[in-house]
């Protein structure tokens, strides 16, 4: 499928005017990667000796990029849009789930044992083609419907804030890959425009801009005399031999050869075997800090649940929910770090996947209970809810404590035994970077606030030692955020690493040479080119650290800053400002499906939507038949026919003329009947939905689907015509004697026919995927609306209008087509409804006669 260009209503716009249009650059890069993956799959299919590993790795990268893109949209963009424009976001979140399933199917195929089968390569090319079609259509719809609404309903500053929150919702390690990849996927002019746009999106804080623009350019910033290892701990590690394991002390002795400097004085660790000792000896033991902090938070939550049970006071349940969401995020990203960083390094077979999944299930169950309490309000059955709340809290605590204990016994000893101190530090730093910036900003002060001063200093020392040179600005930001957790101690970084990195960066010259003009303190003198002759607008400067100092209630709300008096702070770094906004978006991520971000190609498909939709999955199986059900019964016939096209298209190579003719006939029948069905929806069903005030915009996305699907049918028809002509030409051609005495058809014609047959197979896979997903979403989102908003009489009128406006010839073809896909009971129900909708008409008489004849 050729890459689509943005719709005409966006071509004249610019990201400099509308920051939301920076997503056009994202879409272009994703389209390019989709095309590259599909081309690689087609080339692999044509080369029987090709290596599949480059294709696998490229597909894995695309999957990670796109899933994080979708996750950030679901977390930031769509909730904001849903506040101002109802009935739009839900459909696109459902589409994200469909695309996630396609990626799962692709990797199920890539990991299968069918790679030596003859059909595997063609199936792989078809699968990547279907993925390309689906994602490209989704992005085109966003450009046609979502982007114009965002531009219309949100000011320049609000759009800039949304994009900034989007970026801060992508994990740090992925941002380091995402932005350089994005920069390399667009033209030089587009890159220049994107840089100018980022100047307006990233807050006017030098450190934040340094982090983002370093990522974007993929540049390694020189270490500013990386004196972070001036302490005696670093000297000791160097003396031990770079990368070599230090001999372990004798059993029972906690004396550590490593010593560290505090305030210029030498001080040996106490011989008491506390956590500080273990971290100084083995940095991997920082995991114990995380485990203890999480357990402490869960214990507090359990005690709070018990207090609520005893007092019967649900007045602060929202704050309780927020606290639960925070610790759930911490636990889930901690699990992801283990799955993606720690365990693969130690042993690829090592896995706590079941434990992690069970913890997520329990957190979701807990959150659902809280939502029930909030929704029930005054009608709450207090005794039942109190008991469940307390039970869930203690169950989560017990599950996680058991899991942590197992990891500490089974995993940590392996890391201590097989990895050098520096490697252990790097593993911990990489684990931290699986979190997005906006979570790191909340987590670091929370963690540091729960540990001792010595543990906090060692934590900072290890982090600075592990961070690569390219992360100088990033680790400075992390250090400053960590310092917020212990503001009463002054600048923690200064005593931990011998300097304040934030002050050092501010004093360093020429730091921003690679940045755009607005990254400079003299931004006002060097603004980017103005738009329409006026000075380019800038978003308001978002919250800095000094502005967030007021958030000093860390004891009640984990993850908030207990900054105390700002004047005591020696390490003031900027805050992201993503938790302070006027867009009505929750500052906390819904934890419903963060585990899907682990991206194991072997993992089961998980829902990427972060919305909690109230969906009735069994509406279509209701015991009481409704008139409108008959419209959706057409979906069963559609699914049956697209499955036929998908499966049978694989037999076009080497088939006879009869098969080609039958295949083309079945395709054209489906096309005609599907067109009649989609026209009925566009002209009758969807306008009926839109007529209800509460349902405005609910069908627009599906109308766009119909346009895209019609184009797919047209493309398949065109290729099938060419294939039929080529097949006829081959059939009529006289056999030619080959050099070895055998007879063959014209080689060029045969080669062309096989190429066309392979192309049709891929296109049929795409149309099946597209229509399957389309009708699934209609049934999930639109079908239940008729029961809630339309009476039986109103539904009868809709069905009657559809029948009355459909030509008799089409109806005569449509009825046997639909009924052949239904059970006898479904057929009888359908006929009863059609008779009721058409009673006292000539069509009713014909219907009775036809039905009698078909029995």
C-alpha cells in the first residue's frame, strides 16, 4: 500500500502554527518503517536462501516504537480530546488494540516452527502487508478526523502542552531511540521545521532542552570533566581492576574494601550488615531499596484500607485511588525492568512472568473495586465493600512480598556472582530508564525520601558512575529530582558526588551549541522565523522546580515533592510541568495494561487501551431479538466471505481457469453486497445514531472506514483483472519446447502471473484484517447503542428504510448470501423481523414466497 499523504485540510497548516501537527512527522516515520518491513518481507519471500533475522529485528523495533506511540496517545491525547469532543477517542483506542493483535500475530508467525514450509514466506509477506494497510489507514483517519479537532478545540499553548506530555509519557530508553530514528526518517527541511517546533514545545529550561535535543540529534555530549567518580568508592572500584569482580569478603564479615567520601572526610562503612553495606559492596542490591520502599507503601495502603473499614469513611477515596495508581505504576515498571533488563542479562530462561501478571491482575481488581465504590456513592453496600477493600489490600501485599523474597533469593546471588560492580550499576541505571520521564520525576524523590541519607548518596554515586557520557544532562536531571526527596539535607548531589551537576551545567559554556535558538538564555534575540510576519507564539513556561516546591505533602501523596524551603535547595533542576495542567487530564497513568509495554514477542495479546470502557460483549447474543440485530447479522456473512478470499487466494498460483473464475465471482459478489451494506449504514444507520444528541461524532470514524475499504476493493479488482488476463494469455499460448526437451509456457507471462497471485494473496489478507476489525469495532461500540437509545419501533423503522431503499435485485442476491452464513434459529429470527418491517408491502409477499421456497 502506497504511503498516504496528509489530507488537504492539513497540507496548508504548519506545526509552527499548530504544534499537534508535529505528529505528521511521527506518522511519516512510522509509514516509512512499515514500508521497509513489508519490502523486507517481500524480498525474503522471493529469496529462498535469505536470512530472517534482520527482518525480525526491524519488526521488533517497529513494534516497540508503535506500541509506545499508541500508549502515549491513549494516555495523553485521547483523554484530552474526549473531554472536549465526545464519542471520538474510543474508536481509535479500540483500533490500537486491533493493531496490537496484528503485531502479536506477526510475531507468532515469526517465532513459529513453520519457517521451512513453502507457504511460510508468502504468509509472512501477506501478514506484514496487512499490518501496513491497517496502521496506515488508522493514521490517515487520525489526520482526517482527530488532528483537525485538536487544532480546533485546543489553543497553541494547550497543543504544545499535549505534545510535551506525550513525549514525557514514553519511556526514557525508548526516547533515546525514538527521536534519532524520527530525525533520520524525514527530509532536511522537515527536520529543520521539527526542530523549530520542538523549540516551542519543550519548556524554556536549558536542562530539559539539553536532554530532548541531545536525544533528537543522537549526539554524545562531552562529559564535563565527569568528576562524578572523584569519591573514594570510585577509586576503590578502579583499583580493583576495571570490570573485574572483587573478591568477596569472608562469610560473616561485612567490612567492605570500598570506602567513600562525605564532605571531604574519609569514612568506613559500619560493620553492621544493613542495606547500605550491601549496596556499597554490590550495586545490584539497590533492588532491595525498591523492594523495601514498595513494601512500605503497600503496608501503608493496607493500613489505610483497614482504617477506612473501621471508620466507614469513604470521603477521601479518590486520594486513596491515586495513591494506589502510583504504587501500581511503580510495581509494573519495576517488573518490566526486571523482564527487559535484569533477567535477560542473568539468564534468558529466567522468568517471573506469571508472578508479574498476577500482581497486575490484583492491582486491576483493586482498582475496579474502588471504581465500584465511587460509582455506587450513597447506595454503597458498606459492609461488603469494606471487607473486599481490606482483603484486596492485604492480598496484594502478601503476593508481592512473596515475589520479592523469591527474586532476592534466586536472582540477586546470580548477579553478584557473575557481574562486575560497574555492570551491576549499569543494569540498575538501565532499569530506571524503562520508566517515562514523568514517572521518574515522581518516583525518584519518593524513593530517596524513604531511604537513609547514606543509601541515597550511594544510589546517586552508582547512577552517575553507570550513566554513559551521552546521558550527562539526563542524569543531572535525575539527580536534581532525587534531591527533592531529602531537601532538608541540602544538595544531596554535592555530598554524594562531590559537586552539584546542575550548577556545573549552568556554569559550563557552549553547552547549547547544538540546540535551537530558543534554548539559549538570549532566546528573545534569536527567535525562529516568525509565522505570517508576526512573532511566533510560544507556550507559557511550564512549571519549574521552584514552582513545584509548594507540593510538600509527600507523606500523604507518594510521588509528590516534599521540597520544603526552596532557599535551602542547592540543586534546583526544572520540573516537567506535566502534572500541572489545565486540560483536565489526570496526572497519573491508568495502570490497566502497562504490562503490554514489556513487548515480549511471546507474550499474549494485552489490551493497549487505557480507557475503562463499559462494553457489553454479549449484546449480540441477547435472548430478546431486536430489529437492528439483523443489520449486524450481515457481519457474519462478511466474515465468512473474507475468510474464503484470504484462504483461497493462496491457491491462485498453479490453479486452473475454473478456479480463477470462481474466485473472481465470489470476490465481486462480496464487493457488491458489502457496498450495499456500507451504503445503508452511511445513509440510514449512522445518521440515526448521530440524530441523538449524546451520540454526535460516534459514527464518523466508521464512515472513513468505508471509504478506505472501498479503495481496497477497487485495488483488488484491478489486480484480479490483470491476473485473469495473464492467465488467459498463458492458457491460449502454444507450449514452447525448452532446451531439455520439456514444454513450458512463456516464462515472462508465468512469472508475471505468479507475482500477481502473490500480490492478490497479500491484498486479500489485508481486506480480511480490515473488515474483521471494522465489524468487530461496530459490534463492540455501535451495536449496544441501539438498545440504550432506540425503541423497538425506532429500530423497525430503520430496518424498513434500509429494505425500502435497497434495489430488489440486490435484495434477491443479499438474502441467500446472508442466510447461508446463519444458523436455522438465526434465519428464523431474521425472517420474522424482515416480515414485520415490510408488512403490507409487495416486498413482504415476495419475501414469504422466497422463504417458503428456500425451506
